[in-house]
């Protein structure tokens, strides 16, 4: 594998590193903690999506992980867009996508830790028996 592929795989396996890198660089450039945090969240979400998909595939022994995440993203996009349309009379696409992306960060972070612990626990159980 090339250096770029190795770097992307490493950042996907440990998504805390892209978060820290983007937050540190953003804080160094802008001196604004909130903007740096939001930029780090936005970049890390992409790495979390791939990590959770891979962990889902490993834990459940399937190849459906990325498709399930995309399905959940589309359903969330539709539900929030529908609610926004009912409440405001129209859809503000930039706010809708930003809201879904930030919700994805929270959900992916929870799923990442959950699947990591399930994978480690199942590995220990299988190794001991």
C-alpha cells in the first residue's frame, strides 16, 4: 500500500488523531476554540463513518456496514428535512446538512466505542474458550 493509503487507514482506525490534528491546526491558525472544535468535528465525522462501518462488519460478520450507515443518514436527512419544512415552510439545506452531519458525529462516536468494546469483549471470550 502507498503512504497515502496507510495514512488514511491509520486515521480511520484511530479517529481521535484527525480530531486532534484538525483542532490543533485550527486553533493555531484561527485562535478561535469554537471554530476549531466544529472544524475538527466535521472532519472527524468522515473518518468515524468508515471506522464504524468496518467495526460493524467485523463484529457482525457482514458487509452491510456502510450501507446501513448511509440508510440511517438518508432517513435522518428526510426526517429532519420534513420537520424543518413543516415548521419553517421551507428547507434550509445548509442548516439541514450541518445538523445531520453533527448528529452523525455523535451517533458515530457512540457506535465507535460500543462496537470497539463489543469486538474486544467477543475476542477475549472466543480466545478463552
